[in-house]
C-alpha cells in the first residue's frame, strides 16, 4: 500500500478478511491501511466477526468507503462488487484531482490578484510621467518620515518648486517636448537631493521636496537651482529653464504637511516676484504682501475684462518742438475704490501674476482702435518682455492689424533693454518679423544698462529713445552732456532716429537740439492727454512757442 501510494499507483479496493493468521488482526490491518490511504475502498470479507459493524466503522473511519462481503460468496458477486467500487473510485479520484487543480488555480489567481492589488496601490502613490511620488505618496512618505524625525530630533523642511515659464515651452514646442522637460527635471531633482530627502510631483510643472534635516536646506536648494539651470536638449531643440523655490520649515512638535506646503507656496510666489530662478524662505511678512497683491491682481483682471482701463497719449514732437508727429500710448487705471493706481504698481502686479500678456493685448487692441481718430499720426505702443516672449505673439498682432484694418507703418512698437537679457536671438527674430509686417521698432530707455553695440547690430531698430534719467542729469551732473552726445552720435552712425524723453525745460530742449536729437517728448511740450484732449488739440493745432 505504501509503495503504491508513493508511486502514484494507489489501489482502488482492498479486500480484507477479519479472521487473519496469528499476528495483527483484520481490524488493526484495516486501521493501518486507512491511515496510509484515506480514499481506498475497504471491503471486509467475513462470515463471523468479533466486532460489530459500528465498532469497525468507528475504528477504521471513512464509513462511506467501508463495505462488507459475507461468506460464503460466489465469483459473480465478487466481480460485481469490485467493478462497482472501482468505477466509483475512478470517478471520485478524477473529481478530486480536478478539484485539486481548480483549488491550485484559484490559489494562483488569488496570489496574482494580491500582487496586482499591491502594485495598483503602489502606482496610485506614484506620478505616471516621472515615477516620483504624487500628492498621495508625498503625504504617506511625509507621515512616515515624521515619526523618524521626531524620534531623532530632526526638523523637516518642505521645498515648493515651480519651473519658470514652462507654459511657453508647451505652447511653442509642443507637449511632447514639455513632457520631456518634466521627466528630465525630475531626474535632476532626484540626483540633486541624494540622501537629503525625497521628491514628489504635484502636477504640471510643480514639484515638492521634503528635506530630512533643516540645516541641509540651503545647500540642497542651491544644488536644485544649479541642476535646473543646465539646458535640456530634446529632439534637436535646446530648452533653457530656471526654477523658483519656496521653502518652509515644519514645526518641531507637530509637523504639518498642509501648513508647510501653504507657507512654501507663499515663499514660492515671493521668489517669482523677486525675478525667478531663486530660492526664498517663508517669512510672515510675505503673507501680508501676497494677500494685497492677490486682491489687486483680481481687481486688475476684472478691469481688463470690463474695459475699466484707459489709454492716455503723450504727443511726440519734432526737434523744434513742433509739429506733433506721433502719440505714445500710456496706460491708466482709475480704480473704483482706490482711485488712480500708478502704472508702476499695477504693471508690476501684472508681471508677478502673469496678467501682463492679457494687459498688453488689451493695450494693443485699444491703441489700434483709437488710432483711427488720427490716421496721419504715428502711434507708439510699449511692449513688455513677457508679451514679446509669449508664443504666437507676432501672429496675434498681425491678425489683429488685419482684422482692424490698420496700417502697421503708422505704429511704432517700443521695447526696453530688458528684452535683451534672456534670449537676444529670439527677441531679434520676433522684432524682425514685426518689422517685416511693417511696424517701426524703437529701443526705449536706452542707456539703462543692458544694451550693447553687439545687440544693436543684431536687432533691426529704427529709433533709440534716450532714457529720461540722462536728460534729467543735464540739470545737475557734470558729464551728462557727454553721455547724450555719445548716444546721439551712435544713433546717427547706425542710421537711427533719436528721441529724447522727459524734456521739461528750455535749456534741455536747446541742448538736445544742438547735439542732433531728431525728436522729443516731455512736459515742456505736452503732458499725457485723454483721447478727447488729443482731438481738441488736433482741432486747434497750436504751435509750440518757446520763451527766450
């Protein structure tokens, strides 16, 4: 029985005579056989037994596989019983084997399901694009780290990272390149962190880093800034990015991720306001500043949408002081509650909150419309660096000019030297495209510190506008006249017209005439005027008379 069982050739039936030769009796033999093979059919062959059937069944077990054959019996009876039991055993064994296979299959499926469930739970904590933790994973890992940090007396810090002007990459190069930048940035962040913490992607171009120990934050943030400053090369495109970082430190007693992220977000806003590409730690004063800025930004967005803004126009005159050859559009905002908001204040807010493009587009549209009232005058419009840098800007201006049926040749687009800081080649290309459309291009506030002869040779300017500070210095600083003579000479040598801004007295005017300035503007001639005042001035056409 044991050998047959071990070789997978188990018996179907055992015929057992209860009256055995001297030694172990039939009952003990049956008990041992049942222990070896619980499924075998045992047939008790007896004419007389010392044990009752109930005793035999209790001793052997499995009464449903226990049968009796009384002596005397004939061969046909034995054959019939053997055939029936063998068939039943075969059927039961097959069912049992199939059931065992099904049970094994179910066990494998259960194990696979558990593994899949564990993987799904793991993936639910990860960002699909970068493989970093997502918001859910960040929260779980932070809570786990809190326990260790508390036990070891470490103070955790949270860094909020945001790629500067990432939307421009998506808009100009496409989302595939944008995704490549995000993946590359995630890799650099992970490498820069090392063993000092862990990173998570919050969504879009926003990331969070948890630093395990506050004293390591300054060095970590510097590594992150340097890592992001390197260019990304993707499918032949070179993308230059910077990252702004806001930093907040968790309370030692009860580290709170939500509060730390809120403070880090405020610090991030301050970092972007400071010029981007820097890291700043949270300070309570930032919260007061950001609330005021956000309220003003909300009001400004409403003002743009509801045409609450207006344009005033300062006349541009020829060197003699007359006649008027053009008008420079100057933005004004009369706030319904706070009164007149200085342009420097709300333009700075627009730049901080990414409203500058909407604001700039509003100015262009309104200036195009107002210019129909003076078709014989040039209208000058100031462009911000953010406007010029925005994807599709040139196309939008060209489309608007066609739709409003204006002559680009009667418009002068002014840019400051700030456009030259980040990407001279890109600025030059866009200005060249605007010039090809027919617009005149002027470099405003020339001499404030960024431009050079190399830049001037790359960009197709038509006019230089001398920064008003140099004109103001004529009253008080020696050498100011030499600076202006140099600028005018430079303009003349390059075939550029030169306009002096901020002319306020006769002496300034005479000097600027003498050195060769071709055009001027300032309070000496005209202050900024409303549209109605411009029309009144145009109707009277007064000559400018200067006292001796």
